[in-house]
C-alpha cells in the first residue's frame, strides 16, 4: 500500500466517523438517514454526467451492493437507537476486517502475507478493546450488541462486493456516483411514505447537518473505493476501521461517553497493527 493510498484511507476514516457521529446526533434517526441517503442521491446524480458510466460487468456488483447498503443503514439506525455511539460504532466497524479478510481470500483470491495477517489480527484486537471498554460496569445489552454485529457483517459484505465491482467498473468516480444514486432512494422514499404531508416539517430541523453528513458519507466511501482499485481489500478494510478510534474520541468529547486508559491501549494496538499491514519487507 503506497503512502498516497494510506493517506486516502485514513482521511476516509476521519470523514466516515464524522458522518456517523452526525447520524447519531440527529435525534430522529429516520430523518437523519433520510437526509444523508437523499443527499447522497443528489450528489451522485450531480456527479454522474461528468464521470465515466460504469462498465456493464460492474452493474451486478453495484446493484447487489445497493441492496446490502439498505440493510446496513437499517441495522445501523437500530444500533444507534439501542446503544451508545462509542460502543455501537466500534462493534459495527470492528467485526468487518476479519470477515473481509476471509471473503477477500475466497472471492478475490487475495490471501494476506504474514505481516498483513498479523496486522489485521492485532488491529481487530484493538478494535475489540474499544468496544468492550464500553461495557464496563454494565450488564451487556444483547439486543444492541446483536444489531451492531449484524451491521458489521453487512459492512464486510458490501466492502468485498464493492471492491470487486469498482475494479470491474473502469471508473471509481462513476461507480460511486451511480451507487449513491441507486442505493440512496429507498430510505427517503420510505420516510416520505410514512410522513406524507409532514415530511418537510420533520426534515427541516435537521436539514443542514444532515446534508453535511451526506457530503462526508460520499467523500468517505469514494476515497475507499478508489483505494480498493490500488491495493488489496483486507488491509484497506482494517486501515479504514481506524475510524473507530476517531469515533470513540468523538463519543467522549461530544456525547460525554467514557474513553479511558483501556481505549488508549486499544488505540495503540491498532496503530501497531496498521504498521504491520504497511510492512513491505
């Protein structure tokens, strides 16, 4: 993985944690995700005329990813309703890298070498530490944990599907534009059918911050898709999940959730894991 690809994925991690924090902050979760998804549709359609149309062989992946993303958004909304941001976000994101490693080996024939495998494993240990620290002194909320784990499985699934799709598309920008345009329609359509004449009134209080979240969401995933055309899927997935540390910090600063020494140690493990994944010798 080159320094440019590494920088792109780390920037994606920051923007991804930021839009997830915005989604968590909006009290009406359906309104938040309707704005973020709908904003993604607008951005995708605005970008589409200026980028290459994805190749025909990429469309099965793109449409499959759109379905998986809809399940992802639904599960993520449920996770945020049931659990703290600083716990739900790490569990959801932290389950993905190991699953991506397995799926990438099976479907993309990308078997990590010893350094990369050790880095992914160590990073996952750090991510697990971030999540487990959120349970200290409390009885586990198994419904919240289950929703977050299911979210993580959808993340792993769309990561691999999109990795294969963007490579087949011939244009990472074309792929992200049409992916946003296709996948983003369902949640706003559902919201409108539910609220009907009250839609504008429900969305208005959150419109500004929701559209900022949409822009961050598109930017985050566009960076990841581009990186997936330049490097293997598993290290990118694990590196992207450094967003968990950013998310835990956001949870501590803005939502008054605990961070603590164990999370600092977990962050250190993640940094070491990233170093191992980037080892070239």
